[in-house]
C-alpha cells in the first residue's frame, strides 16, 4: 500500500540505531526525505533520501537545530518522529533514585521530544498540517517493578503531552500519536549494558536467561523487531491515517494484557 509519503519531509530523532534507524529507512523507502539526527551518524551515511545530522538532542538547542536543518534543506517539515530516549535501570528502587536521576530521565525521554515539537509545530501550523509520532513505552502505564520508575514517569509525560497536543492542534490539521513498544531487539534490551545484562549481572544469571524469562511472559514468546515498530510509525506518519490522533498504539507481543 502506498502510504502517500513520497516527497514528504520527515525529521527523526535518535535515528542512528535500533528503532530510530529502522524508522529512518522505512520512511525513506516510502519516498520521504528524512533529516535524521543523532549524536553519531556513521550508520546513516550513504542512505538514499537521508540527510544525516550529528547533533546532541539532549542539549537545550539540539532539537531546534535539527528542525532548522530540515527547513534549510527542504523548506518544510511534514513529519516529526521523536524516537530518542534511553533507560538506566534503578536497581535500588524508588528510595535509591535521586532527583538527578529523575532529571536525567526527563531530559532524555521527555524534554528532547518537547523541544523538537516546540520547534516543529509552528511550521506545521503555517503550512496547514503535519504528523507527529512519539515513541513512548509500555513502561508509561505498565510498571512491573521499580527498576524503570524514572523512565516510566518520563514516558507517561510523553503520552500526556501527545494527547493534549492532539486536541489543541487537531483543528489545524496536525495529528499526534504515540507508539508504545514493549521489549524490542535493540541495544537498550540486548546490548552489553542493556536491560538483560544489567538484570543478569545483579541476579548472577546469564543475560540470555533474562531474555528467555522475559519472552516467556509475552504472548508471542518473542521480542518485537525494530522493523515492526518502524512499520507502525510509518503508518501513523502517513496522510492516510490523518484522522487518527490522540492514540497510543501498543506493540508488545501481548505482554500487557488488555480487555
């Protein structure tokens, strides 16, 4: 199915690996011109229709610099995908998680998105519409333990912000949605310092066993792939779904049991 993204201009944050890289490739494959921002951009070099922008998206001016690059190159922004984010496991729980750690989680997972949106929405209003897709997490509403307490709070803020923006800017042609992945086959979960390695190290078990135990609680018995998440993001970025707004689409293989 043609998603109607040919010639559209998309800005993607956290675009150099994992979900962000898959999103960048998917949008470019659909014919969009992608301005892809990340601290390191080696993996983005040479990709057709992709402008790689080295940028610190956690710096207060970083997101605006990325959006400015898109405007300089293409004169408009039709799609914004806020993907940048990270988690540090808090193995000491709430009482062991200080203000500085909550602040880090909010800067990484909320303020980077907020600043990118603030830079983009005036452009979308002026041009008559656009699409914003924010990558949240099941941890925003599904909190099995305290190890991600600050991350979950930051992602919950992303959900709340997205729903508020969908109401305010829906009449101006801007649709705002979220995608909330569960465990995904990325470095965040499976890297040397990822969730599986951290939990395994603390418990004295092999990280592979942590992955197997986690997968056992998922209906499909496997993690999602970055491409599966990217496909959902591309669909929500499409003008074909322009009347879908204020929604949060969960992709977790049935981890969160819902009615």
